[in-house]
């Protein structure tokens, strides 16, 4: 039976500010591109609330690879349906939950407790979230003199070498996306092997979904030197993946682009600029604070 993905769009997420990661467009696309052949998507719930699982021989897990899904959360009032599902789950079945904000932990915890399990949440990763002030000047003041000076200095150096800088946004795939892919392939370490043909197809499809954008930083001669794939809604900007020309590493074009995107988000009245998962130092130097994310493991 095909899952009813629309149930994921019927109610508000239990956890606030989780971007696209709990809704049907993202999760159904993720399943098409990265769903393991040995697993089956399973949408639990109804019009009152729902959550996306996948079933496999290993048990039940929240749907999608954890390194591609930054937040997990039920939508709506899914508690009674979770209790019913847990009661019907075969003894010995492993249930694995990850990437849960605290509000989602509370929902799953109550459901587990209702069937006699004390599921202890464990904080095992975090997102990096920047709470945006009302003006860009206020933001620059808040990050402190040292960081403010460094960001401005890098912007000036990049402009001196490349000419006037401009930021462009694209809400569909096209030639600028090729630069994003190329920067990844030219990178060193794990980043250089990340952009496989399968991943390229996934990112291309993402830019066909509402809210997803590719933002680029161009130099005065029109050359693209940094690119970011992110999601924008009325609450904020969610930075999903970024890359820059590694030949310009000393000029930090990626950092300059992010600073421009933060300025744009503040102008749009956004509440947050979310750097999502990962403990990279630059996120916190740009003013982000950690948002704890939890995992829960239960064997029924």
C-alpha cells in the first residue's frame, strides 16, 4: 500500500522552527532518492496528526538518513496513534529515533510511557541557530568587535580582488547549480566525495520544490565564487548545504555569502537563520547558539 504522504501536511509540527524536514515534499523526495531498498515507508496517523517512519528487518526508524534530515518531529496530535502503534508492535522490535528537538522528545516519551517503556532521551547532536535581531546593524554589533572586523575585512579583500560582489537567488535548477556541484568535487576530504551522481540528482530535484533556493555570490566579472542551497519560509532561512571555490579559500567567499544572506534574512523579517546540524566553528563565530537534538532507542 502506498503511504499517504499528505497526512504530514495536515497539521503544524509539534516542534517549532523545523523547516521543510517534517513535511511531505521533502520526505517523499528523500525516499525516492535515498530510500534503502530493504525498507518500506510507513506514515503513521491521520488528519489529526502524523509522523513518518520506515520499516525494515532492523525495526522501525524515523524516515530518511539522519545525515540528510536535520529535524524530526510529528505533526499535530499524533500521541494516541503512536500509543496504538506501539501496543501493536511485535515484541523484540527495535525503534530508533534521532534528530528530535525537545518538544518532539516529549511526545514520543509520553507515548512510550503509556505502553510501559521509560525511553531515556540522549542528546547526541545539535543544530546551530542564529536568532535574528530587527536590524543588520544590531546583528553586527552582537557578534562582537573581533568577528565584526574580520567579516568586514574579508568582504573588502574579496571585493578588491574580484570587483563588486552580488548575490543572486534561483528557485529552479539551472547552470548556476553546476558551479555548486563543481565546488564540492574540487573540495578536499569528505566534502570532495559527497557529491555523487545520486546526490546531484537529489539536489537538482530539491530545487524543484517550493521554498528551496540556490544562492550564489558573483564577482564583478560575473564569476560564481560561492553557492548555498537552502530553504526559506516565513520563519527563517535554513542553510542546507554550501560550497565555494577552493582556489579562493584565503578570501573566504563562503563566509562573505553567508553574511549577505543573514543581512537579507533580517531585511525579510525572519526570526531565525538556521545553520542546521554540524558543530563547525564558523557557525558559532557568526552568532549561532546550539539547539540540542536527541535520540531515543527502545526495544519493545
